[in-house]
């Protein structure tokens, strides 16, 4: 037998022995798993070794290795959000509200109202399907520059800082020589308008009687106890919330839904008004508080009538400036406005 053939046979023999040995060791290890000491388990966790199962025989706990799991490479790239500086447009659809639109674009509802002041006539309830709204890039006012305007005059009118107007990148001004042209839409960052009160407040007069909005006086009547109930069966909103420019809340109430007096008092207005409230009821509670119920489809009470808390006073609707049936509900106190959530709770 020559040396080459002898080497080949020896190599094959060694390979066969190694394979048989590895197989035997594997079988033995499966039958005799290693002890799962706390040190081994901790070391595997620190090194990132795949999790393992354990079995217990008598007082010994054995470690069973599980197949390794590959993790895909995860790239974590932080992309900074760049502030928007351009004016966008939004076409109003049925069921839209200024609050919902403002939330979608990350601005305050008041800013959206103020930036479309002429279109909406300063009222949240003037929203109509098909209207094209200008969406400002930041909170404040989008103002259409007039021929005789000056920066100081406009900034003063809207309680804003003239320097903020000049430096706002979206206005695209030459900082060394800022020039505005008539017809330009200029962003007034931080600007604000005065609230337009479409329904004059009534000062409550307690048990001595209260003036109604027709100018005459009602002869006393029930006085509220200060504990208000929800004026509708639903206790959630379907549109706009309370804000500086929307002094009430829009409670979800379909056409024909029952509307109740939130507290006892005397009705000082019951009928249609031209201010956007549509069919409205105004109740003086005789204790400094009064409440307003707008957009009703039906009114079940009359002026100077006394009502009790929880009494049915009308039905919900969409009269006046409204894009859908709901109850516009206001709480007023001593001629001013209160956030209805402060008396209704959550």
C-alpha cells in the first residue's frame, strides 16, 4: 500500500471518528443538560445570549439552549420637525368644526378664526361646507394689508410685537427695509382680536325680577340653586369647545333631541335671533348666573316663564349659523362669561 492511499484511509477514519464523537456528545448533552446556576443565567443575560428554557430534576435546575434568534438591524434616525412657514388652504366639509381643523394643523382655534375673520364674520358658528379657509403657519392673525396701514398701527391693533412681524420667516421681508404692499397676507405672530358678543348679556336681578331682552321686566320667579345639570342627554361635545372667542360648548345632540334647563330660573329670551344663534333660549337663574341654549329646532317655553332644573325647554336643531345639529350652551355670570366645564364637570 503506497503512502498516498494510506493517508487517505487515515483521513477518512479520523473524520468518521470525529462525526461519531460529536453525535454521541450531542445525545449525551441532551440527556444531561448543564446546571442553570444563577451565575450562568446572569452571564448569558449580560452577553446578550439568546434566552434559554430550564427544567428541574430533583434539586437540580438544568439549562436548555434555545435556537438563536437573529434581530434585524434597526436604524434610529431622528428627523427634526421643521416649523411650517407657508399659508395652507382647507376646504370645509360637512361635519367640520374650527376646533377639529385647528387640531389637525397644530394651531389654536382662535388663530384659525381670527385669520379668516372676514369670511367667518368673527363667529365659530359661521363655518359652512365649501368655504376655503386660510391656515396660518403659527398662532396669531393672518391680516390682509391695507393701503394706509403702518406696522406700528397694525401691531398695536392686534396687541402684537412689531419686531415679531418683521422677523417671521413666512412674511419674507428684507430685514433692513421691510416693506408691505396693499393686499399682502401678513402673518401677525401672537396677534389677537377682541371677542364679538352676538348676544348681549343680561344682568340677573334675583327675586326682585329680571329684565328680558325685549326691554320689559319679568315679575320674579324661580331662583337657581347653583347646581347645574347637563342640558342634553349626551355629556360630550360634537364640535367646538370653550375658548376666548367661542364662549360656549357645542354639545352632541341630534335634531329633535331633548334640551333641558340646566338650573331653575326665568326665561328672558325665547325665539329666533339674527346673531347666528338661530332659535335660542336665555334663562336668568336669579343668582348671578344665566345660561344660553342655541340652534334649537323647537322652543317649548315663553318669555318670563319660570322653569325648574332639568325641565324640558326645547329640542335640539341646526338653526342659525350651524353646520350640523348640536346644542350651543353658554354659562354667564354677572354679565361675563364662565367656562361651562366649571359648573358641569367632566
